[in-house]
């Protein structure tokens, strides 16, 4: 991943979660955890599991060389397993990777990364929604002109607009949490999804393996991709909900409106040619993510009709697209959490625009709706 291109749209923590070092470590963790689970169930000798664990901890991989080997072989698992096997004694080499296949590693490593990615997003969402709830309550009864179809409409409480942002983002985050809880599951099925060569202990091995990798236990799903698609759609919805806030803040910060601004931070949001400008840079990050997300989600949806017991081309395309979704989501959520933390609201501009609209100041039940929306976002 190019840092110059990726860091502008994603957080450093999210980039690190999906980088080569983390991916290789995840693949090694799978092999070690599988061997230990099989040994605990008597499928392979305990001594072999110990040897596999010890050797796996010492094998060193050059990311560039492993990438070339994976490109040649068609999958990361082939050169990685071969390198570990070459350092093992004959018996341990024979039982390494027993009953597993390359796709098991690819899917399971990705699901582990997704669990971590969802936790990162949840932290920034919590920061964002806490700040939005405070701002919404502070301005729940501040009369402001509402706008529909980009035209002046009826008055609203300014905090009601913020509470709607809060509800949309909180709801989208809850959806993602549910999808990850069910969809980010262990994938272990072997060559054709039958969990072969486990001496009748496959279910018990899978349960141990899932626990070791902090994943939901599940029957093999390598040819059923709806869980992946559900996670992708949920990430796309979260990006869209965050971008709704970004769109509104960008509109509110227009020169002729001036009701709300991103926080003023030295060196951020300026212009190389126009020093008077205060550009909505955080909104820009979120809105560019919203432009990219639908195509990525659609690509993952198109991979759903996998062929028989292992598809060709579909699931192989999912990983890069899903990673891109989480990367751009991290940038969008982090950027707008910072905006929410320091959102600058100008009551004088709000009052001026309300008076110019000539629609009075009856804001209806705005204050009560603010409370209801914030409570809804916490349920």
C-alpha cells in the first residue's frame, strides 16, 4: 500500500491492521492454532503441535519475496506453509495444515482483521456520537431555518439537524456490529468443505480453533459469501451516514451561510493559493469515501454467486475490496469525529439566516425530537 495515497484516506492504525506484517502473522497464527486444537482433540500428536508452534515463532519472511511467491503460486498459503514445513521434522511436517486449504487461511485471516477493524471504527464512532449528542442538546431549542431541496423551508431547532446525524451514524454502527458478530466467523473446511482427516473430532477442533482466533464458530462457508456481503454493505452504510453529516457541515460552512464550521486547526483546511479560505477538509475525506464505497460494495455483491464448492475469481476479489472499504471508512469516521469534537456553531449567523427567510421561529417539537433521536441512537 502506498503511504502517500493510503494515509490521506485511512488512519495509520487501520493501515497497520491490514499490512503485510499483520497478514503474515495472522496466517501463522491460524496454522499454530489449528495444530494446537487438533492436538487437544487427539487428532495429531501433542509433540507435533509443540514443534509447529516453536518453528512458526522463528520462521522469518521477507514480505516482498513472499508476495512474489504467492503471486506465482496463486495464494499466500502455499509458499507460507511450505516455508514452515521445511523447518519441521518429518512427522510434524506431515500433520501441519492437516484438513485445511488455502482459502481457509485467506478467509480466516481476513475475518480476524475485520474484527479488529470494526473495533477501531467503533472507538471513533463513540467519540463522534458523544460529541454530536452534546452539541444537539446544547442547540436543541436554537431556532434555525430548515432547508428542503436546498431551499429555505420551515424553522427547526438547530440541534435537531445534529441529532439526525447522531441517529444515522449510531444506527449504522450498530448494524455493522451485528454483521461482524455473525459474519466474521471462522472459515475452516478443507479442500471441498468436508473437514476431512479429523478422526470424527472436526466440530470440537473447530470450536477450539474459533476460540483461539477470537472468531465466531460456524460450519464452512467458503462457497456462501453472504456474510462477507453483509459486512461490506454495513460498512458502506456507515460511510454514507457519516458522509450525510459531512455534506451538511460543508453546506453550512459556505460563505453565504456560515452557520457551522469545522474546527480551526493550524495548518489544516487552508489553501495553497487562497489563504483566506477555511476549507472543510474533514468533510472532503468523508465525502470522497462515500463516492468510492458504492462501487466497492457492488463489487462484493457481484461475487455472491460462487461456483459449487469453491468459486473462481469472486472470493479472490473480495479481500482487496473489503480492505479498501475499511480503510476509507476509517479515514471518514476519524475525520468526522474530529469535526464533531470541535464543531464551531455561529448562533449569530443562524439567527441572521432565520430572519432573512421570514418564516418565523416556531420550531415545533424539535427539542423533544432531539431527546428521542439521541436515546434511539443509544438503544
